[in-house]
């Protein structure tokens, strides 16, 4: 995926608390709709299901004068807090899944997760 590093950076940044859910939503939705034609956006489908449920109408179709079809523009709205726990679980699953096309989580992320477990108990 051509935008894989930006998506991965957003996902890992979200898990470490450095990136907001709103930014992840924008990054993932943009990559998903950009990559969908190439078939590589399908790995982001689990996140898109939550995004579309939480954000009905996250994308707006607009006229495209340069080529046939429609232009896609992301709607700028805050991500609803009530979906963040489910969103975080899916992000963790994408980042840590053994069959994930995204790189394995870095040592830093694994350390952060371990520290969170210790202090949340």
C-alpha cells in the first residue's frame, strides 16, 4: 500500500496516545478510498466499518471536472467518544495481527502496552 507508512504511523501514534481518533479517521478514510480501486484498501475495512457506523456520511461526493466519476472529500467532524473503545480494539488488532500487512508493532509500543497493563490493574 502506497500510503501504508502514513496509516501505520497514525495507528501506532493513536495506540501510544500521540494521535487523536479524529486524525486516524481522516488518515484511514483517505487511504481506504484512495486505495480501494487498487484492492489494497480492503485491509482497512474493519476500521472503516466502525468509522462509517460512527460517522455516517464521512465522505462527500463532489463533481470531478478532470476525469469521469466523482471526487471524494472527507467531512471534517469529531469522532464520537462512545465508539473509541471499539475503535481502539480494532486498531490494536490491525497493528498486532500476525497476518497484518502493516509492520509489527515496535518495541516502544509493546513497552507502552505493558506499562498500561501494569497501571490499569
